[in-house]
């Protein structure tokens, strides 16, 4: 996925800002209810990659401007970037998956702040986020079958893992739209909040994670959960656990975690994701 990224100097359909070690990336087409476009997909993927590579950033919030997160593909904006009739060029990746894949590979936690409509690509791109906060006026829909198409963004892989196969079948086969209470009961979202508080509360959680967790430990833990939780046995995970725990005597962050706890102070972790991730992690070469 990273190899497909188009490096960008500026953004037209998203915004990017960093404050208090938190990067906030917002979909920014409020006049179109943040309808999803190919350009938006590439800008989001670039912004997320930028945040992931910036060692001063410790967590990411994915939000929006306007009253909706995204109503899904902007059907009025035209088609994909290939127009020849011969289909996509070699290596082409559909636009929603460009974002969900980049979030999946992140070393930093990603919190989605959803308000209003999160439909189609407007929900599938968030399924690889670690948290999803929803507004009390939010609505969700995997509406693909009602448009005559199959789901995208890798959502057929992510959604059953979040809510179970039965609920995923219901939502995806019917394409019906549902509200925040059903989403919360099923485990799609973590919290329901007043619309004007969703983004701020997501940023609050991001700052808490930045202040209290070690970046290397978060990166390893996040990827272990996503990549190893559904292995057929726990043995490969235990083997990796053993290597990681075996390094505790030389792990400066582990020593700082213990000392800061005993001394009742905030931790000051020094290990960096760009230099200190273990080279033997199974996904290290990706």
C-alpha cells in the first residue's frame, strides 16, 4: 500500500494539523457532505502516512468538517481515474481500501470521530481504526447491495471481526441504514456523544494515549492484535511474546514505566518507532 501512495505537497479535500502530539486529519468537502472522491482517498492516505512517519505525533484523529463524516462515494464527481474501458492499470487499488489499508499498517492509534452520515466508503475507511466515536445524530450504512456493487475497503474482512458474522451479514446483505444505538450494541462504535463533542472527545483520548503510553509498545501491541488474534493457535503469538519479554532487561521504556509508576509521575518514554522497533517482528519487512 505504501508504495502506491502519491506524495503530496498540499491538500484540497482534507485538512491536516498537529497539536499536543496529536495529528487531526479531517475530510473537508462539507459542501458535498464530504462525498468520497479519488483525490480525497489519496490525500487521506498521504496524510495518514505523514502522521505515522512523524515521531512527534503519537496518535491520530480522523474527523470531518461539516455535519456529516461522509455520505460515501460522490456519485456526481465522475468515475475512477482510468477511463479507457480496458479496466484499471496494473497495481491499481480501489480508493476506500487505500485508506483502510494505510490505517491497518499504522504504528500509532487512530480514533475516528463520526457525526451525521457515515455511509459506504464513509464507514468502511474507518473499520481499521482503533476507536470509533459516534454522534447521537449519526447514521451508518453498508449500502453497496442497494447500488448493485460489492463492498469495498476490505470491509468484508474487518466488519465480521468487529461485530460478528451474523450482524455483518445483516448489515451488508440488506444495505439498510441504522443508527448509533444499534452500532453501539453491536460493537461498531465505542461511545455515543453529542454532535458538537465528538471531535473534541476523540482528541482528548488521543492526548491521553500520547501522555501515558510508550510509542514502541503501542506499535507492537496494535499490530499483534490485528495480525495474530485470529491465528489458529496461540503458539506463534506466545513465541513472539517470549522474545519481547526476554528483552525487558535492556528495554529502557520498561524501566521507565516501572519507575514512573513507583514515583507517581508521568512517564517519559524514549524509544522511537522509527529506530527501536524489533527487527524480528513478523511484519517488519512490509
